[in-house]
């Protein structure tokens, strides 16, 4: 068996169309949507709605940690639209139409934090499996899937925003992980909570990993733990007991799938 695995596609439909070439199956670990393009400021949903200049300012404020100014800019930009939520939903649907339309069969997909899984049923197609929270047999191995990211401690999900990232409470995420028993391959968008795997060397900050995923790896001893989310990790791989923990890469910038063979 040969399975290709990608994550953090962020709108790169051209490369995604080739991601399954030569594979028996394709696994997509989320973040299909290109919401903020920090490299080409005119791209992504924010670029299309507000223009490259505003996105460049937003990116600078975020990079420099100037949160108050960033929030004020965001309020001004969203306030300039008559119906921000409809504008975002339309832009997201346009991207999903392109992205889901190029996927090879069979594909097993979970959402990342930069996804809108509530819209995914609109794009169901033969050979396309939406598997968040599921355990599936692929070539005789049990693959367990959990999507989204975890809300920071003390934070509450917001329902009043035009864009609502897929962030789950710790309790909800941990419950989903607990259902992935007896798996050979653990597939998630975020990494297990291990410092080498969660620290981004370019952003110079740690991302939130999952303690529940780390505990499951120790307890269940899968062959692989596969994830994305951290674009420039301190370590792309780490072995925990018998488990190979692997960040499969930032597919938008480096469009090469990670290959599993058995």
C-alpha cells in the first residue's frame, strides 16, 4: 500500500490535484482554505475582500504582537462590508468548489482550524470521505481521525464573527480523541503536545498541541501519528516509544505529500 498525506493546503488547488498521483489513497489533514496569505498579501479571502495593502498591515501587526492595533484594524475592515458573513461564506464556497473538485479518489479528509466543516456536506462526492472523529480501514490498517484545533484555556468560542475558525473546547476535542482506540495510524490536524513539534521557529512561538493525543500515543502505541498545523516546526519528526510522530509539511509552500508505505 502507498498512501499520500498532506496538510495545510491553504488554497493550493493546482498542487492538490496532483497530490494523489501514484497513491492508493490520499489523506488530507485540514486547512484547505486560504484565509490570510502572509506571503502574497493580495491572495486569500482577506486579500480578495480588503486588498493587499490592508492585509500587509494586518500581517505586520500580528507578527509584531501589536494585538490592540490588529483588533482595531479588523473591526474597521469588517465594518466596511454590508454583510460580512455572507461575503466570507461565498468566498469559502468558491475555494471549496475548486479544492474538493480536484481531489482524487479515494480521499479521506478532516478539517483544520482554517476550515468551515459545516459547509462540507455540500461537497460530498463518490470516493470523498469526510472522516472527522471516525476510524477507517485503509489497506488493512486502522486510521483514526480528529480534526480542528483546541481553544486556549479560558477562551470561549465566538459566534458573532464573520469568520468562525474550527476551534473546539478541550473537553470536546479530548472526547473525540478518546474514541480513536485500536488505531495503527493516528491522524489529526494539530500535533500532540510535545515542545519540539509545537514550536514554530519562524513565528517564534509555540502553537497549542493536544495532551490527549500525546496520552493516546503512549497508551495505544500506533505506528504513526500524522499532523500538520505548525508550518515551520522546530522538529518535523519525533519518536515516542514505537510511534513515529510526523509533521507532514506545509503543503501550500512545499507541495510534496508525505508518503506512507506498508
